[in-house]
């Protein structure tokens, strides 16, 4: 009986191939040569950004590590050298590690960061040869001299996966307040400058900016 099921399985497979050739419709992509377009707010591999003058944005405050529900971030700050500071503040991120065997890409670290130092790109397809490679260090996370993420040997970067990172998406309306719609809440960034605010976020029709709509239930 199991022998017959073996051939029945192949019959289903070849039947689907024949169906695709007759209909002319292919529902799959030629992966990995072709990939589907990723959503604008996709959460992927993190990067540590720099200001336009090349200084690091991370100040080693450890807020990202504190808020992480998966305990995948390890940060240690150190005092800046007054003669040759790494960041504009008093401290900088001396050690920064993310364990991608634990990370759930919730983006809470991005929301907690007060200096917009850490963001998430759209790259989520990366594999590791061993467990050590899954723990990204600061040297691997920090952007290069051109402001672009480093392309590590086990990563498959595609065009546009480093643009419009998830942090940028919240640069228009802190706490959802309509007072900030259209205003850039983003510090200039090496390689990109000042990112433009996301479009399409407008208050409801008939509601003035800064004024919340009131439902009938709330009135009564």
C-alpha cells in the first residue's frame, strides 16, 4: 500500500506541473534569483547608524537592551575621549551585541532608542555557519564610511533593503499626535541626510490639526 502511495505522490506533483504549463500562470518566483517586494515596514537585520559628520549615534544608554523582551541585546557604554570622541554625548556604545538566535524583530529597541542609533533594515534572509556568527558585534552592526550597512559574507543583500528603515517610519507623528504630521523628527544620517517624512498620514476629514474627533457616545 505504501508503495502505491509513493507513486500517487509523484502523480500529484507532475499533475501540478502540467496544470501550470497549460494555464500559463506561475504563482511562484524563481527564488533566490527573484524575490518578492518587501513591505515598507518590514523588520529585518539591525544597523547602528552615524550622524552626517561620521560620529556614532549610539550613546551606550542601554535602553534598547532593557526593553528587549527576548534578552538578545547586550550593550556596555564607555566615556568618550574628550580629544577624540566617538559620539557627541558624554558616552558611547563601547560594546554592542545582538544575538539573532533570540531576536524576534519586534522593533521595540528601535522605539526605545533616544538618538535613533539603531534601526532595522529589510534584510531578513541570512544564515550562519556556526552559533558565533549569529551574535552580531558592534563592528558588524555599525554602518560603513558611506553610511551603508556592512555586507557580511553570509548575507544576501538586495537593492533597497537598506532604505526607509523602520525607525524612519515613525519620524512623522510621535505618539500619534496630529500636531506632528508632516514634520521631520529625524536627525541627519550618514549616507542619507535627513529622511523625508512618510506620506499618507493625515487627520480624518473635517478634523483640524491637533483636534481629536469626538464620537456620539463620548458626548453623551
